């Protein structure tokens, strides 16, 4: 799988290629309006209701195949607007990341 290493202004460094789908070996392409799973570890416990996840999140903007803006939906009508969230495989040491939901 090819890797990328591209610095983007204020967006961190991308270091891995996105996950491929099980079928046909094609990459899943994020687009506005699609649902992803969002995970966060709120170490400071500053965001009530935030824990491990997964939380359903709607893609609101696509910066690249691994970097997205998300609207995170949480229990009890708490909403969290995340900006510039990376795909799990590209997040490395990040406290928050997104993944594609599993195919059932």
C-alpha cells in the first residue's frame, strides 16, 4: 500500500494511505454527508459525555482522503463539531480519529 508524507498548513502530516475496502481492493472515498465512526480520548474530561466511542459522525468537509471535518453525534443531544480529524491509520499519536463503520 503506498504511503504519503505531505505537510499541510495547520493540518499535520499525513503518513499512511487510507484503508481499502474488502471488496475489489478499492479505497473508500469520503464525501460530504457520509457517516463515519469517531473515537476520542478526552484526557482532561473537559467534554461531558465524551469517552472512547465509537460515535456516529457526519462528514461536513473533506480536506483529503484521510483528513475531514466532522459533526459528531453523541448521546443526550450533545454535539461536537470536530475539525481536521484524521483517519485512524494516519492519526498516529492523535487523541481523536475516525474510521469507516464495519460492513455488516
